[in-house]
């Protein structure tokens, strides 16, 4: 796409058409500036088929704020809308509405609360709350979901993969297989969730991290095509990068050619006073080859080198590789934990696309609106499935920590409630009537509000954390999560509960709305 | 991301770090301007788990050319690379290399051949061929794969979904669930492959198509929250869009509330001289509800209205819905085909993310390189799996049409071969020795070269087709595909073959390279 077109495609028109037809309708009703409140939340954890997440890592807020700051209706956007016609050939959007859009069509007057990036989050808790003129809050729905759903999906996957790899260095390698320019958001989210670095050079620059990468098969191949050998290719690499010699050893044959050649080269580097970095394995049985590589490298006195694994890795593959190494290593008189401690993971496709579940089901639902008298009225969307009926009204999310200091539940409360002042604390099941868990004061070490004010009528009232602070937050939150909830397979289900008052409001509204539908 | 950062992240640094470390190495060897040739191809059709594609629709070329035209190393990019240091704290990139990059670091001297967008394509045939200075062709690898893999994945999925829906109107609705800004490329690819329109407003504007969309549940909900009814919401919608009245009928209850209210409204519109468009169903049993909606609408005299279906559709769901309608319709004295002929499909997540297989495995392999004397030397990358060993040398792809006028095979030939001059035609199996299919002249109606010259040393020698021409190409190609290959489940495997000469070259190279590895 040409840059001039990209600016238009990613500006204020980066939204679904129905947001604009609805905004126009609200304008016609005289309601377009009526304050309304929307909750953004996801309904279920990513489910990768054979396995399922037990938590998510929130991500995407900063870039959403960037979009909100820059997007606005200019002449080009207005002209485009002016040209849209319906079935009868008549214009869809009237001039008075377009004039209003030209004047007020931006996100600079909206208020926003959000759970910070890097925090552990769960289904059905509001991650982002938007308040403002309904016409604009409605236009924001699509870009908000677009800019938040995918990063949270990927940060979550990165956390899981990092966990499977026992916190060893994790590199994001997926740029060539993700969804076009979306890979930049994916790389940032991976860095938030658990990747240490990315091979994506541009986004590394923007975020202030060094990009990672050494060489591909094509380099060795190029030497071969010119009549040289794999060893010549390795030698050339070592000459240029003597401090950073990490060699890809599977272009010809890992055990018979790549590793012996790498070791020859490493010996030469050692004689020259350099410390070789290690080898990368990109094909074959990575567990078996890791063990064999470790044995060969140890024997040559390179026990401190890394073994980088890549090729279709994800959390389950890594778990399986580690289990196999535990089994195989003793056969080669190796300590399995030592082999594992020198592994580095390069993860591409499965991380950047969240293979198995490529979308987070984040939604944006009207929860409250002001009536003519300026009084806020909670709203609800009925669903035959009670779990899918959103929680109405203006809410805060409270995280309750148990006597171990671990998060035991997220409690949704109306904003005029403060669970820190209530004892014992009643946690109502989100969908089943009459099921309540009671927590006595002694069972609670702390209760923390998660939603932070971010924008007050467009003014930034939030200090944006650095990426490093976001990562620190993620580590801290994961450390306070029960290990059962962190489990990669069949995780323990974390409690998301309602206060009795919110539960009652929801039931009352359901009754009223059911009657409205019937009348 | 702020716009100023986005420009950097999507410019020439939109590549993997190892492309730059390798380019630097080639520079150090004095080889950086050595001409090399790379083939881009994918190895296997998307496999969605329960089902698998039997063809792909090529897409993405135009936006790749846009990127190649705009990307180049400026001061910011050079400064970033200058700051990169290795393990020893020394700089990774030397000044002479950076000076060269600053001067020549752009894609304006590369040559490129490509199969046009919208064409049916198959595994292991070069879709794009890049020729030029190896350092630059190497840097291009990542952006090329990024800009082509995803569009081809999505165009393919759109073709399948359109096929399942028997060519009924198909709308792309996935913007909120795709990978951030990549959704724009996804929407364009969907339009190429089989979607008629998209809800994505910005990209519709850029591509010159009207965006599609009417209203969401939130509109009805907003009316309810203010004390009004669903019928009031419908009435307001009809007042603003009397020519385009398409109503979402499942906010409260489809059969008991939404449809009766919509019909009331439609009757009113009819009295006013307008023709209502139809209803949208977004939850519940869409097959059953389609039949019930058709019956109710017919009874009220609205047999010419559309029924738009949305909610987690993909090709298999649509097939299932149609089968169920065939079964259910007669029970309501309806002609199933008439019900099906009024359906419109709105497909979101499953299309934009290609659910089930979220990445095309497109790769970019060195196939030839010039030696010191300027002679092209074919190159190969060995693999233990013979199917994964790329086909060496400079090639053309020929599509062979059988006596029915249908495509029967794609034949890879060296560029100095012309299969149109050969009879009978021998098609060698791509991996199994000694397996050859013979086609007599009488069995062939035409043979067509697929790769077109696009860039000659950076100069555009290709007339870019409009999106409408690309869609026409897709329709023509699909019509010339055997229906067994088009089958949605267990498709017949299309033949991709080698000429005997190319087969022999490949075997010879494998032998030579095996020996090199051993020596």
C-alpha cells in the first residue's frame, strides 16, 4: 500500500462501516453527544485445541492511546463518506452529520480507564472502559478491539512459551509469517509477555531493544554455490563477528558436518582469545540433537556455549523436548538440567499467529448510558447463555490476594462499592444463582483495584510505563498466580466473581429487559 | 505506535536482523553486489485440521512493489545499525558497510518475476523470483515473505468460503479480530479471493469499494437503555436509511421479538413506497433460523428480502448450514434453494485469521548465483526430506490445460526450455525417481507461462491490474480448475511436475552437494 493511502486506511476510517451508520443515526436522534459507557473484555481464555490458557497478559494500551490521539476526520474522510450511497442511489450520510464529524470527529474528549499492560487478566473483567459521546465511543469500538485483542493474545502466548522454556532466553522470530504490518504489534506484545528479544529490526529500534539474529541457511548455501565449503562459511562469519559467533549447523548435516565444523571454528576462535557463543539447530529431532550437540561441545571444552533451538516451536513442543532431554541426556553422561540451562528458544509462526487459537474474543459492550436528566442508567445485552450476558453498570475490578499472598479471585464491584471496607467478603458466582464464596478478613492479605484512570475527557492522567516496567509487572503478577492456574495443560480455573450488589443489579435488569422484549 | 515510529518500523528495517548481519558479511567478502536469484514459493496448502485446501489464490504483489519503492536506508536507520554492539561491546556493523548501505541500500536495482495476483497457484512453484545484488536480495527476504504469505493465505480462504456459499454475496467482517494493522492487507486479500465487500471502511476507501455495514446490537441496546423498545430502534433506523433497511434481529429474541418487529417495520416501509433489504441473524442455530425467517418474511410478502448470516462462519459451517436448510425447508413448505439464494454471509474471525491454519509456509530460497566469471551457477539447499529440497536454477512455471480446457498440471522448466515446442510432454514427479507422466499433443489444449516480468533492474515493466481485473482472473482460473481439486474436503491433489532436464539438474546438484558436505 502506498504511504499516502496507508495514512487514510489507518486513520479514523480504520473502523467498521456500521459504527458510522449508527453514529449518523444517533446524530439524527439528537443523541450523538449523549454520554455512554462501554466495557471491553474477553469472554474466554485462548484455547489452542490440545491445551488452553489459564490466564492472559494484558497488552496494547499504549498504541491504542497513540491511535486515539492522531485519528480524526479530515476533508478526505468526509468526502469519502459524502460519496457513499445506498440502494436507492441516495447519499447515506447527511451534510449536517458530516459537518459535525468534521468538527468533533476525534477521540479527544473521551474518558478511559484501563488495566495496565503486563498485568495478568481473566475473562469477563473489564480491561478497558470507555466513556464519552456515544457516536464517538461507537466509532472507537473497532480500532480499540483491533489494537487490544491481538496484543493480549500474543503476550499471553509468549508468557506460556517462556514458562515452558523455564525462563530461558526466548527470541521472537515470526515476522515473515504473521499478518503483514501487524507483526510489529505482535513483536511488542511478545516482548511484554515473555520474549526477551525479537529478530524484527525495525520494532526493536522503536522500542529500544537490540534485535537478535545471526545467519540463515542461505549464507552457507551461497558459499557452497560459489564452490566453497560450510567450514569456509563459518570461518567468514567468525572473521566478521568473532565476539558473536553463533553458527547455524544444519544446512548440510547437523551431526556429520555442521557441528564438527562449528567446533573446528570455535577451537580456532579460542586460540585467538575469543569466546564462541554457540550453535543453532533448526531441523531434525531437536531434543536428540541438543543432547548430541551438548556432548560434542562439552568434549571439545565448550560447555559454556548456548544451543539455540528453532523450527515450529511452541509451549507443548518445548515441554516435550525438555522431557526427552531428561531421558536422553544420561545416556551421554550428561546432566539433563545442564543441557536445558544452555538452551535458547527462537519461536516464529506459532507465537506471532498464536497457532491453534488465532484470535482473542474481546468484545466491547454498552454497560451504561445517561438519560435526558443526566442520570446514568445501567444497560445490558441479554443472551440465552447467562455467561454471555455482560455485567451492567460502571464497575471496578478488585484483585483479592489470599493468605499466601497469591491472587485468589478477581471481584467485579460497582464503582460505589469498596470491598476493602467489607468483611467478610462475599464473592458471587458470575452466572449461577445462589453460589457464593465467603472470604473472612484473615483469609485476605490485600485487595487491589486493577482499573486505572488513563484519560479524563481526553487528557492523559496516566503515566505510561516503559516496556521494561511492563515486563516487571508481568513477572510480578505471574509470581503471585497460583501454580495451578499457570499450568500449561488443564489449568485450574481462576475465580472471577461479582459482589452481591452487582449480581442483584444484573438480575433486576435481565428481568426488566425480558419484559421489554415481550411488550 | 506513533506515526513517526511507524514510518521507521515499516521502512527498510522491516526485516529480520540476520539479513543485515549476512549482508555485512557479504560486504566483507566483497560479494555484496554479486547477482543472486531467490525463488519464493510455499511448500504445502493450508491445512485447517478437519479439512485442507487443494489450491491457493496468489495475492500481495502490488503492496510488495509499493514497499520496495519506498524503503531505503536513511540517516536514522544507519545510526541505529551503528549503535548495535555484540557480546564484546564492539560494533557489529563497520563504517564502510554502513556507507555502502546509505548509498545503495534500497530495492531500486532488483529484478523481479511474479505470478500475477488472483491466479490459482500450487505448492513448490515459484510465485515470485528475485534477482539482484545478494546483500539487497537477502534484506528483501523478510518483507517479501511478510507481504505475500498472509495475503495468499487469506485470498485462498475467501475463495473457499465463497465456494461453500455457492457464490452468494460474501462480506469480510474480521477487522476487530485480525492482527492489528495487518487487517488491511487481509481485507484486500479477501476481496481478491472471494469476498465481495468488507466492513473495513478505510481500506474500502483506498481500494474504491463501498464499505458494508448497518447496525450492531449496541444500537438496539442503547434504545432499550433509554427506555425505548426494539421496534423504536428499528423505526429510527428505517427513518434514516429507508432505502437500506437491513435489521439485526437477535438482540432480544430472534423469533419472538426481532423478526416480528422487523416485519412490522417492513410493512410500514412498503406502505411508504420503500423496498426493505432484509434481516441479519448473528446468533443461535443459523440454519433453523434462516428457514423460520424465510417463512415469516414470505408470509408477510417479503420474499425478495435478504437474510444475512454472521457469527463464527467458515466454509465448513456454511456447508453444514446449507445441508440443514435442505433438510428443514420442506417442513415449512419452502424451497430450500430459494432460501439459500437469498442468503448473504458475513465472515469475520475465521476468514481474517484463517482459523485452523493461520500461516502460509512461504519460503525464499537461493536457487542460482553468479560466479566470479559472471556465469550463473544453480544452487540447492539439501534436505533429508526430498520434497523439501528446493528446485535449483532459473525457472519458468508452465500451466498445462487438458483436452477439457482444464488445468491438469503445473510444469517447472528451466528458462531455456519451452514445453510448447516439445511433444509428447514428459512431466516428472517432483520427488520420486522414475515416475513420469506423458502427455501427447492431443491431450493438451494449451500451455501457458505463469511467471511475468515485473521489475527489470528496478524498472516496472508490468502493467498493474486493477482489483477488479484481479478478481476476474481468479474467477477464470477457478473455472478452469478440476472440480475435484476445488473440493472443500479431501481435494484431489493437483500435479506439480518437473521437466526431465530440471529433474536431472536437481539430482546432479544433490550428488555434488552431498560430496561437498562430506569433504
